[in-house]
C-alpha cells in the first residue's frame, strides 16, 4: 500500500513516516526542501501551489495531510495569512488532485483543538460544535476543504490532534528549556484543560484506520485523560527533576504573545470517543505513563 504524505519532514511527520515504513507501507513525502531519511521516496513541490506533484497523488492508496505552518509566533496579519493558507490551500490542492484521478485514496487530513476555542469544563467529543475566533475559523475551513473529498466518494478522516508529546520538538521541545532553567510552571491560572497524545499512540491510531472503515469524519487523536495545565506542569517538572511553580500570569502572556496567548490559555477538554468505541487501546493513556516512556522512570 502506497502512502502520500504532506508535512512528512516535520516533528509529527518524522515519527509517522517511520511508523508507516516499519509497518510495510511505501511512503512518498512531498517537501519543499528535501531532507532525506532512508526508506522513503521524496517529491519536491509546494503543496500550497498547483504543480506536477499533484499527478503523483493519484498513484497512492492513502493520502495523509500534515502540512501547516506553526502557530507559535507573534500573529501579525502576514503570519495569520501564512497559517491559514498553508492549511487551506494545501488541502484544497490535494482534493483537486484526487478529483483528477481514476481511483480514490483514503484521505486523512489534520485538524487541531483550536476548532473548539476556549470551552472551560465542557467535555468535547467529535460531535461538539466549533467556536469563534481566528484558530477556530481556520480549523473549520481546514476541515471543510478536506470534507469536500466526500463529494468525490472518498473516505475522509479528520484527525484532530491533541498536543503531541515526544523528544526533539513539539510542545516538550518548547517547554524543556524553561523547566531545565528552573523557570517552568503553569500558564495563567493553570486551570485550562490540555488534550495530549504520546507520539507512539498517534502513529498507532493512524495505522488503526485502514482496517476500521467505520471511522470517518472528525476523529480525535488524543489520550483519554486530558489534564489541567497546572497538572501538566507538575508532571513535566517531576519527569525532568525540576521545580514547576513559576507561573506565567495571563496578563503577561497577552502582553508578550498577543493573540497567540488565546491558544496558550484556552481550555479544551477533548476526549477520543470514536477511537475508543472502535476498540483502539492506548499504550499511554495517562500523562505519567507517557512522560515516563519519553524521559525514563524517576525514583
């Protein structure tokens, strides 16, 4: 089975492409700047622009769309445009490429917790409605573009990721320096809920999809036990052998980060109802288990 991946050289893509290859899939990675890893085919192209790369999409059985510019930067109007277009245009071009082929692949396109905005204590399943605001609106449009492939007859899975935990990047790569410098701690009042997932469980969830055709539409790729921000900080501090008591006040985050502070302070109590109902078993259902697997157990 051949898999076409956008965003395959990123933090999540690196883990996922390795897992796909180990499971016996032939992986083609679309990238602007090739960074070869052994075992993969590479295709150079910009997914936000139509081009010859689109012809290759139709030769694959499974398309996984991970592309999207990082949101972790000051949100100027230009940065917001890049965040939006890197997601919307890439997804639109992939659907257009599928429409030109004579067979329809399984299409998995990423989304994010920002779809829900700031929801406090509300438990969020795949059926929960979206919110307003920049990230929520981007996520909705991102998902709408992907779901257009249903009109072609394709099976579409919207993989809404929790915060992906693993060494070498992502959330932990952002937070580790502060904790190791003894200045780590909660953001704001720390009460906000954080959906998360260990990178191995995320890869296993992807590999679960081909054999489970009942899974379509939005599917939450997050652990079954979301945690509050203060509990996340405490657990990460313990895993790193560092204190976790220095709070970053909400007003300071708003001053320093601007609109990006919304993403840091928002509460999303996401749960993976569809995966659990389909029988998926998480290897790391609790944050303590996930961090112990990443950093090693502590006495």
